[in-house]
C-alpha cells in the first residue's frame, strides 16, 4: 500500500468516492476495510494500536468529549494501522502525540506519529479543500475555529495546515510543562526565532501567562497583543512593533500551542 501519508489518504477518499470528508463517519471507512476496532475506557490516552502476531487492533477511548478530537484520533490510528503494520511500534496516543506535527525529530516513533498525523489531517480535510477555504483570507483564531467546526477537524490540525499551506505567515510554538519543545513557521515567515527551545516561554508571552498564572483567555479575547520581541530576535528599534498571539491550552496534558502573527 502507498506509504506516502497524503497520497494514501487521498487514494482512500478516491476509492470510496468521497469528495466531502466532513459528511462521512471515519468508522464507515474502517468497517469497509474490515479493520478491527473497539471502544472502551482508556486510562491516560485517547487511542492506541495493539499489534498481535497476525492482526492489529485499534482501541479508542469512548470517553473522548469532543467529536473533532475523536474523529482525528480514529483517523490517526487508522494511519498507524495502514502505514506501520510491517514495522510495528506500540503506540499510545494522547493530545501530546496528536495535537502537533513535530517533523524535526527523526526518532522512529516520532516519525511514525508525524506520518499518522499527516494521514489523518489529509483524510479529514484534503489540502485542496483547505486551500480553497483560506483563499483571500488572513490568519485569525476565528478562521481556525470556523474551518474546524465546518470540517469537524481539530483546531491544532487546522493550524498545522495553515503553517504548510496558508496564505498568511505564522509561527507556532509547542510548549509542554512550561518548556518550549519545538516550533514551526511558514516558509514566508521571515523573522528569526529566539533561542528558546527547552526553556520556559518568554515571560511576556500568552503561553507564559498560562504556565505561570493559569490564565486562559476566553474565545472573545483569544487574540492578544504582544511585542514583536516577545518571541522573535529583532533589532531594538523594532522591539515594540505589534504582533499577536493566540494560545490554545490543553490543561489535561499541561500543554500550550501558541500561534504568533502580524497584520
């Protein structure tokens, strides 16, 4: 089977004649492919794939509260099943493994998680459809929420798509347990990032407000003004230039995903 995550996802949609993925249930695809899956309470994870001698089993936490998260989890585990059966690693997936797309780490497990995320993202919202959705628009939290709700896809996966295929430069920081683990930026985001990996987020960032003061902004106030110098290495005369930060918080994983951009 085609091992390119995107091509594999698109081939499945094509084989089943699906042109509006948001209208279908991912479970219908799994049933049609005769893949074993079960739903039950899982401790500390959203999903896992269990490899046996001859078959693998997808297990999904039936207590996942949000539909978009459940759909993405199912699609993510389907990606593992289709792409990694011949090279199995035991995967236990939660918001940390599925909420972002760290393709900088070349560790085998991380690479497989990245591939499963790309597969799930393309299966649920093909790039061609996403690019049409953001055509002639600028980045905003409202846009992310709108596309997420229409296509029943997680917010974090939409942000990933914007990094790859959006038409407005952004940079995204993944901070867990008050340490910046990694960041990604659009190709056309031309600013230099501060050397902040593996340390706490900048003290004047929205991310730091969460980890230091447990502050989470409402939807109405989710776009916060910051200085250009908060996350970026810029000349002193540009320190106070206006930037924006949108921080998504996953308190159950002690995780924050911050997006920064300018008008």
